[in-house]
C-alpha cells in the first residue's frame, strides 16, 4: 500500500505539524497526562488532514477518533458527546467512508466527487436537524447531562455536519467549525474542574483551524470539479 503521507502538500504538512505540536504540548501540560485523550486528539487531527483532501482514509480515522473521544466524554458525564459520537458520528463516518469510496472524482480514487447544495436539500437538513435536536434535548435532560444547553447545541451542529459530509457537500466544514466552537466551550468548562482535559480543548482548537482549512480546500476543489466558475 502506498504511503498516504506522500500525497500531502507543503501547506498541508505545515498545518499538520502545527496541529500535532499544539496537541502534544497541551497533552504534556495536562496533569495527570491522559493518554486516551492524547491519542484521540492525535488521531483526530490526522483524520482532518485527509478529510480536507477529500480522501476516504480520513473517514476511517474519524471512526477511531470517535471511539477514543467517547471514552473521554464518559469520564466527565458528557452524555451528549457519547451519544453523538458512538450513536451518530462513528456510524455516519463509516457511511461516509463507503459513500466517498463509491463516488471518486473521475480517475482520482483518493478524491471524492463533491455535490452542490440545493435549497431543497438545505431546508431538509435544517428540518431533520431540528427534529433530532428536539428529541435529544429531553434525552440529555433525563440523563442529567453536564452543561445541558451547550451539549444540546453540540448535537445539532454535529448532526448537520455529518449529514453534509455523507452527502459530499462542502458546507460540512462550516457546520463542524460551529461544532468545534461548542466543544471548546464544553471542554474549557471541564478543564476548570480538571486540568487533564486541557489536551481536549487544544484538540478542538486545532480542529477549528483544520476545518477552516478544509472549507477553503473544498471550495477550491469545487471549482476544479466544475461545480462553479
């Protein structure tokens, strides 16, 4: 199997190295060091680099990240995150993997074919997200979830992001950027209680940078694939 890292451009290597460095430094400053948190963060930033390229390998890595991150969420009773990742993000990442593999752009097997967002599909995504969010608010409330309002918003942003990702729509990255902001707030609140979660804050701060990078790359790729002038 070819080395997938050989396909990274110079700019992608720069972003990737910065991301790894930030996560590692934050992880080492977290006391005590939580190796599950650290491993999950490293896998997550690696996944995003490949997702930004439209490479299905990123979705496979996101499945691994989802499992490790859920273990972290269990330790702080963030049930919204456990439900989101084990019940939604991991299955949807698997679905995205197979969807992306089956829809390559022309002869480029490691680049997914992007779809345009229509008004009809955008409205459907908003409706579906609203229904899911409404239902899960009461589930999370019954589970006595920490920081309920922020946790509920996390469900909403993560769901619509995952929906767009499966549908191969560029705006998944914008939705994930909103989700990153929500998760930074959630884990800052957790870090105030326990410094071991500092690496998770760093993880989602780096995710925010990577998702912005992904959006820019996908917009450029839209033009290359003939979706816009």
